[in-house]
C-alpha cells in the first residue's frame, strides 16, 4: 500500500554523506525511518530524494573521552539498551520509546532532528548538558542542546549539515527520568521529564510535550539550587511549562502532572 | 470425543505463517480500486456534486446516487440510510459519490477532484438535545425507538432513595483488518462479492435490493476480526463496490485505510443512564427506576435492538421486586453507531454496577456484601417476568473469589516510578448476559445448516463465519462427535450465499450455541437419513454403502425454538432470552496518584459458559474480550471535532491496550449446562465485555478514593476525580 518512488542514496562514508547532503539540500534524510515511514504512509511527506544514513559507517559507536561520552547519531535505542556503559538516564528514555521493533530502528540522531516536542529522549540531552556535533563539507561545529530547538520543529541546522554525534560531559548528581503516556508501549508522551540535581550547585529540570520545544524550567532550577522549598519549585515548574490542549491530553493535566513528577522526585531524594 | 478438548484451530497455522489471504490480498485479473467521496459536513443540503475540470477523468469511473439501478437504501431494519447521499447529508463522512481507477493512488487523487457544494443546516450532536428537537434527522422527533418496561409490585416500606447518572462514550471495534470488499461481474450479469464480513446474508439482501435483481452471491474472505463492526457495515462497501464494478465493467476492490475506517464506520453507542433505587436499610433492592438514552447517530442501523438489549440488562444479575425502565435511542448528526460486542448490555451494566457501589457507600455496606444480598437465585423473576432457573451468579462469584486468593504478582512498572505514588486497589463486579437473539428473534430467523456427505467426509454448510472466534473449528468438532467420527473428516465449506443456507447472522453470542446446536441436530438427521436409506450400522459402514450406491446425501436442519419460550414484543414481557451466561470479574490494579495512570496487575474472571466446547478457544474469547473491556474502561476515547468527525483517527492516538498493558489473566470456566445448546454450551462471545469496567472503577475507588461514573476513565479523568475528592 505504501508507495514511494523517490530515489534513495546510501553513502558509504561520512564524507560521502556530507557531499550528498551538500549536493541535495532538498533530500529527506532517513536514519532509522521510524518517523519518515509514518509521514510517508500518512501522505504528509512527499520526498523528492532520500539520503539513507542507516548503515553509514562511523555513526553507530559509543566512545569515551576524557570528561565524557560521545554517542554516534546513528545509535539505536536498542544499541543504547545493550551497551554496557550507556548513561542510565538515556537508558531509561530509550526503554520507553515505542516498543521493541521501533527501538531496533529508532536512532538518537533521528529523534533529535525530527524535533518533535514530545520526543522521548530529548529532555535527557537538556538534563545532561549535551552538545550536538554537526558536520558538513565545510567542517564541524558544536551546538549545545539548550540552543538547538529554536521553535516548533525549528532546529539550528543548515541545509547541508548532518548530525554526527552527541557529546555528553561526565556529571555528578541525582538523576531522574519519567515518561507519562496512556499505555505501557507504543505511546507518545503526554509529559516527559529528565532531571539532574547536584545539591546546592546545579539543577536541570527538563521537559518534553509541555511546549513547542523540549524545554527547561530555569526559574525553578534556580530556586532549587538556592534552597527554595519543594512547594516553591513545583509552583514555578507549573508556571513555566507551556502545555496546550490537543487530542492526546489537556493543558491542565500536563501542567499539574509536570509539577507532580518533580515533587515526587525531590520528595524521595535522600536528605543531605 | 473431541468436545471438551482443544484441538488446534483450523485456521491457526495459515494465519500464523501469513498464508491466509485476506480480502485486500486478493487481486482478481483487471481489478480496479474504489474510493469514496465523503461529506465534510454534519448536516447539509448538497447544492452540487461535480468533477473538477482540471483533472484527467479518462481512466476513472465516477458514480453517484443517480447510477443506482434499484433502491438507494442500505437494507437492514429500516430503509432510512442511502447507499449514496441523495441531496442531503446527515453526518460527516457520509458517502456522496464513488470513484474507481486502475491504482489506489489515482482513485484517491480523483476523490480530491470531486467538488461538493454544501448548504449547511443546523446540526445536533447531543442526544438529550436532539430528542424532540425541531431540526429533523429521523421521523417526527428524532427518536428511533422508545421502550418501556414496568414489572412487579411497588414497595410500601420506608427506604433509602439513591440516584445516580452514569455515562459511557464511543468505542471503536478496531478489528485488525480494516473494512474491505471486492465486487466481480458474473457471466450472467450478476455480481459476486468477496470480502471481510460477519453476515454474508445481510450483504446478499442489501445488494440485491439495491441492484433490483437476485443475481448476487456473497462469499466471506478470511476476516481479521469483527466485534460487531463487520455485522452491518460491510453492506455499504458491498453496495459501493457493486456500483463501481458495473460502471467500470471489471472487478473493483474497496479497502479502507485505517484513518478512513476510524472516521467513517460504526462505533459503540454512547449512553446516558439515570438510575434511582429504593433500598431497605439492610441493603435490599426494593425498586429500580431507570432512564436510558443512547446516541444512535444519523441512521438507524441496529440501534433499536441495541437499546432493547440495554434495557433488558440494566437490572444486572440482581433481584428487584419492582422495576420501571424506559429507554430512548435518539438520532444525532454523527456517524451512525452500530453493533459492538455486548450490544448495549455493557453500557447498561456499567451503570448498574456503579450504582450498586453508590448504594453500598450510601447504606454503609461492603460492595460485595451488597451484591451477595441481592444476587438472583433459582426462581427469581426478571423485569420481563421471566423466571430464572439455576442462575449462575453465586457459582461464578465463588469461583472468582477462590482464584483471587492467590497472591497478586505486581507487574514491572516504568522507569522513574518511585513507588510511593502507586496505590493498590481491588474491585469486584458481576454481570449476566442473555445468549442468542432477544425474544422471538430465533423464531423469525429460522437459521439453517446443511450437511453433505462427500465420500467418507462430511461438509458443513452454514453462513456462520469465522471472525477469529473459532467457527471453522467448533462446528466440525460438534458434527464429528455427534456422528462418532474423527474431526479430521469434517470441514466447513466456504461461506458463500451461492450454496450455503442462511444460518442467521454471526452475532449475539449465538454461533456456537444456536447454529452449533443446529449442527448437532443436522448430524443426527444425517445419521437417521443414512439408516433409512442404507440400513443399520455405524457411520463408516453407512457412508461406504451410500458411496457405493452413488446417491448424493444432503440434509438441512432448521433451528426450532423451544415451544415453552414465550415472548411478547409489544409488552416486553416473557422469556427475553433462552438462557443467560454469568460472570464475575475481580481486578487488581494500581493507580499512580501523581498521574492518574492505571497499571493492571491481575484480572480474575469466572464465566459460566455452559460447556467449554474447546477450553482454549473459550478462554481466548474471554481473555480477548476482557482486554477490550479494559480498553473501554480506561484508554479508548473518541475525540470529535465541531462537525462530529473523529480527530484521533490513527492507532497512535486512538489508544487501545497493548500486550504490555494486559494484566495476568486468570480465567475460570464454570459449566452450568444449557439443555438447548450443543453439549450444554452457552454463548460466550460478548459476556466478557460486561463486567470489567465496573470492577476497574471500584478498584480505582478502593485505591485512591476517586469516584468515577463516566467512561472512559482516562488518566485525565482519574486525576480530576482525585483532585475533586
């Protein structure tokens, strides 16, 4: 039933991928295809050409550097779950994406570049202060996750660029991930949260599905670090999130649940 | 004896290995693809329907109401629904015109180039508003039917008056295989229809009346689930495909995409149910007053029968000396609602079970103790004056309680759940379900089964389709045991109205019980006929003699209604059903008090099935139905836009349970035989839909104190109910 006549280009090296991207800025980039295939079936995407990065060498590795980890953009959720040393926060997120079949194909880079506000892994990158490494024939540059999603489905990426890797610094602190959907699998987030907190030093409260982009609640973070009460932090979270009513849920529910998740996490932290 | 064992299902291996050919897998030579031009308005006059000039129509056929040779009616109960809109649309997605083309893509492109001009009319969406409203959708007052039942003696003792309103929403059947139908021209100028369906003879009649001649036969293709959604709706696809095949002069196939199927096809009737009871201070029901409103949508379909079943079940399995019930099914400008597993009974019993919990709260009794006190026993009389013989309420309650004493294994939950937010709760609910058609339905239908001797094998000819429930396996089991031969020598023929008799529709938990019972009698008749023609001996001896004689041997058997069953359709008094199934459900769940999410840990069901012909198939029906009921309870919500069109028309946003949402299921089969069923079997297809939602609501209440009287109990609603405590 699904028909797509667009020619598909499969680069054999990263340099070839950059060259293809530069030559075909109109092309649809396919990583695992778990979003592209849905768009094709729904008739909302009519690609002229497809650059298929699945199997492109050099993009599916987890590397360790001094001071952190580097995730290839082509790593799948299943790769993350199987790797010995993948970040616990990312593991929790990867485990809640779709179901096994989706996890086998869905890539970290695809989730980032598709830039759905409800993308399950996206708050994790905010919480971990990740940097996205973008490459093209002109060279490489790094963009912090906090500046990457510019607006609803708008990202800081040039037409000739590809996301190559995600750099995560080694960070200490309490971490927490929580996804709220309607069912246990094949569920799109109504609220998704990733948090990191080093008592008295640094806090990151990152949400998805409660605004046009994945977002941090910076006022609540500042209050938390400065020792404000949990009630104050939760109240700021409820004020900062920007949820809407849609066919999946209501703004009111999302706002309150965002607060409840933060409250439950902070309530259960061991007292310093 | 094969009855009571669980041989592999006949269609199992082909389905498991992907060899089964469903309607959309079939590609007759030269087949074209049909598509439907649908209304975007809830209620409007059609000013014009024309083809855009900026599109190449040379390779596309186009059909409107003007091309219908016979009646422009989808024949079912009342001739109110047109095959194609003729001047007026009464609901969004109503078919206006049809196209067919050599490819699906071209057909869909052509649909976009059909220009429809509307003159909008005021539209009604709320059944309480539509009843008697000046805007006419159906008849004088938009009422499809009103039913009133009064029975018994009013109380003269002082009592508690307890009132409540209970509501339920739309639910989609969500068969795995979307609607699909193929029409092919026959050499005699007639039409053969092959497709996904429950009731070949419904389609047979509908297409014949629309064409104005009888040269029609209808054959079922392998069907990927029905749940009522393929009871009456496929007649529409069949009429459409027939018109397109005639226009194109070649075979035409129509297969709905999932989104189109969700937007256009029937759903479960939403209901608003007001109950008021008088209850003695020790908890005995004295009077039950009920008012039911159901939303039928823009056309009648089967709404009056759905209402009938709702009213006949609203009392639940409880004794009440006086009942006064009124039900109304109303027309609105929404897509027509239709058959769905349970057929009104789940809505009604959701209301009564919630009301029992309200009574328990009011009089300060344990909900289960209240149910025990009022549960029907032998000799109790129903709202229709039917005396119950050996009802199974206590048997299923005890079986469920016994099974539920085992400790609950809690399911693994999502990452990030701390633990303290999860609150455990248990809920218990009971239900009854009338098996087979209501009242004199079977007497009217006179379902027939044929058996044909073919060598030493026996062919079963019936129009009872297998839609996943196991007809292809159960009928041969029944016939084989009756004849005393191995099951491997008995098989169902194709379900093609060209050569099978009308056994009645595949609905109402009647296939195994009624048609299966007719199979048993047919087998006995075959043996008698063989003995008359070929003397004494066992089946093999007689079959060999018949083969040697070369005389064909075929018998027909028609279902005979027990003469003691009396029913008055005007007063709604008498024996509403030949027998009842009984069920008890005990749900163990956890509520996440931060989010209102529900984790189902275990569901124990105990169901009186009369006789488990195949225990595995019986348990499969019950477990599948239970999961479907859990979806109705907490997940499935149809979101409509301002025109009454389903907005969440994708499987990603119309949420049904996945395997991971399913609880551990403990399925107890209780056997209280029904002497009118084959080997004692009762109908079991629908009863699993009745009790789970109410058990879930009670469990939620036990877990976190939230009281919910509306379905679905989505996390948003559970959350709001917790806030409202």
